């Protein structure tokens, strides 16, 4: 019969068992498999068989008598990485006690375990700091033993009605897509108090899908919890951090709209959202295991029916109450849904054009206040609006215009930069009105005479206020209007002539008699 030992092997094995040898020592000594040793240990224990004192001397041949080579002093007994550990006992008649050499260092090992060190690191420290002479395997086994004796204890949290929901993704059932069966993602949101779940299979985990699943879950529950606990997927958390995680701005804006607080879990701590973790496993094992679906819609219909018939009607193992009954108690404590639906948007960065102060979004052009020319702004846009932010401050909000066109609302730009005749006209004539009535009349006459070509001449006359007073410009424009001179150069020439005449008028008159003027007769010889 297979796996049966010969009589002499069996007698030798029982002798070693009687001497108190461990299964590991016996395996290294006589080369038996550990399962074989365990089977014969059970037989020896049950039958209380002891080896005969008159056993043939040949039985002792099976036990190795050659001395084991010792490790030279100063060399580590820890084998290199990737090398199997093998250590043969030095003597079959060694001490019956199997107490670990590492036991004397229990306090040191426990402190290092609490500090997060692993068995290899602890062994190296024991050799270097404490002169430990045992092997690495001894430390490894003792560390494993301490971990079993000191399991990590978790506190079960109690949750207030309507306070918290937990969110997680898992794998859905195989679903036909592009001619192949592929596993979609399984979105699950669970209310922490009642354990009421919302399940949906989706193909993506991007931010738009993530937010849409939240909206459907809130509508399914008929309200919004005060906080939502998530893991650190990119749709919710851009940069994970112990104290200040950087949240996805789209998800953050969504949470503000619906009035809940985002609570990211610590990295690699799934126990912090154990309720939804259990909900995902329950859905996979109970509703989806062993099933295939021809479409995503079919799988979601099946999940909805399963939830109504089984998941919500079950008696929960922890609360010992029906899930649906607890949910009916929790529903009134959820926050009300917002009146307006959330408008999902895309986020991007644009550099404001340094010449015309426009940015381009989806092929269309949108004006930005000129003080941001050449600067990088953040853009949030969808099919309805384009919003421009600079350092988290809203600086422009416009409706969407077709690709290839410029947005008609140019109120943020100066009139000279608009390129629109009406605004150009209004700006020019408003400035003329400030200079005076004669200037405005001249500008109107110039427009009637020269049409659009007169606008540059009008702007030139307006610019003359840097060098002449409004009264002087008004007088010159009155003369030019009478002379039907509607050129910028005509008005400027009139102003220059009047200025020269004023300079002459200001000169003192020539005098014939003055104390400083000598009489010409004095110059006669």
C-alpha cells in the first residue's frame, strides 16, 4: 500500500516521537514527508505503541550518526535571499525541550514588532546588538508565534441614523462586450446604519461615471447621508495623504452641491470601510456568482430584482434585523435631495492669448478680462457653460458658442478690442461728448461725410486732449465744422495755429522809453 512505512522505519519513527522530537526535526533527520509524520504521530498517540526494546540493530542505521557541520564563528546563520532554509539537528539524543532560543529576547522582539520591523530585520538587529547565536528560522518562527498570540483588535463602530454611507468598487459578472465576455466594475454604496445597498455594474471608473453612480444611489435612497466614506481611487482622491488628501475638484464640487462631506480612508486600510467591503463580497457571491449576462443593462436589471427580493429582505448577520425595516427607520434622517440636478463639467487649463485676451475651448473662442492676458487660467466646461477661474476665483462665466466662432459677449474687453462697430461707435462718441458739444457735432458730421473711415480721425482728435484743453479742442472743432474740414490734420493744424497766436499775444510789447534804454543821441560823436 502506498505511503506505508516498513516495520523498521515505523519503529524508528515511533522512537523519535517517544523522545519528544518535533515533526520538523524528524523530517530533516530521516527525510519523511511532514504529512506522513503527522499521520503516524496520530496513530502512535491513539494506540500508545512504544517501540520494542529488542528491535533489530539495523533500525538505528536509519538515523544519521554523522556529525553536522557547524557554522563558523562570526558568520550569519541567515541564508541569502531566495535560498531555501535547511538545518539538520546536531544529535538525535539532544535535549527533549524545544524552547526557542529567541524566547530570551521576547521583550526586544515585541518592541521591534510594534515598530513595524519584519523577522529578517529583527534577526539582523539581534545578531548585531545582542550577540544572538540562534538562526534566522528561529526568529522567524518566534515572530510568527508572537503574532498569533497578539492579534490586532478592531473596534466595531456604531453609526447614527442617516450619518454615513460607504462606497467601493468590485468585479461584476462576465458580460458580453465586443463579442467577448468581460467583467465590468461593480459599484456599491451602502448606508452604514441600515446596510441598505445600491448596486450597479459599469464599464468605467472615471469621474463622470463615479458621480453618476452617486446620483443614482442618492435617488434610490431618496436622500443624502451627511458623509460618504471612500477609498483612494483617482476619481475621488488625486493625491492620498494621511492628514490632508487632495480631493478631485469635480467630486468636491459634487459633494458641495449635494451637501455631504467626503471622508477618504487611510491607504491600505480596507477595514475602515468594512461594511461596504462585506456588501461587495455578498453581492458577488450571492447575486452574481456563476452567472453571465448578454448586456450591462441585463445585469443591472438582475441586480435590482435581487436587491428587492433578497438583499433587502434578509436578516443581517450583525444587526439581527431586516435590512428593509432598518432602512425605513433611517430614510427620514437622510438629507433632502437638491432641487437642481448637478451639472457635470470637465476641467482643463488654458493660457489667455497675449494679444486679444481670448481662450479656446472645444474649438470656440471666449473672452477673458485683459488683466489676465498671458496667464494660465483654469476652465470648467460642459455642453451648457464655460466658467473661467484664476487662483480659485471665478473671473468669467459664459454660455457655450459653436466651434469656430467668437462669443458675442465682449463686455469684459475694452471697446477698442471688441471689433464690433456699434461698441466702437459708442465709445468714440462718448469720449467726444465729454470734450464738449462742438467736438461731438464735428464728429457726427465727420461720420456722415466719411462713414466708417471717420472713426480713426475722431479717435485722433480725442487723443489731442493729452496736449490741449477741452476748450481749445472745442474751438478748433467749431472752426473745422464751419470750414467742412473733417480730417484729423485739419483740427490739429487749427490748434497749432491758435497756440502760436496765443504765444505771440503773451509776448510783452516793444517799448521806446525805458530806464535801461539809452538815448540814441548819446551815441553821437
